[in-house]
């Protein structure tokens, strides 16, 4: 399982590098936040932020599906494992969505 988490986090970092607005910029600007479901969500609703969220989530979905298939586990389980890790790794000042559905600033 440890290798699975490493692969998830590596693939999530790689898919963020091609965007005009980078994931790190969007996080630090408070435009996006991580969710426990394993997907990025927009805090801001501008066109650039929404496009980034769509791109990142599409790549995450593909990565989660590949990992689920190769490990014979449900894709939603992979996504939730990644979500827990991503929320825990959020830096101070970044947004995460709590279990109550509300945005929290770390």
C-alpha cells in the first residue's frame, strides 16, 4: 500500500505541471482546495481556475482508475485514500474541504 500512495502522489504532481495556472499557484492563491474524495475543487469560480480543476481532476480520475485496476480495488477507494493524503499534506494557508462540506483554511 505504501507504494500505491507514492505512485498516486507522484502522478498527481506530474499532471499539474502542464497547466497555464499551476496547481501550486492556485493553491497558494486560495483558488482551489483539496477534498477528502481525492479531487480538487474550485474555491474561486473564474474560467482559469475552473479549467485547471477540470484538467487536474481528469488526470486524477485516469490515474485512480489505473491504480484501481492494477491493484484490484474499487476506484472510489483509491480516490479516497489519495484524498486523505492530499488533505493532510495541504500547507498552511491552503484550503481543504472538511467532512461537513465547508472550506477550511489550514
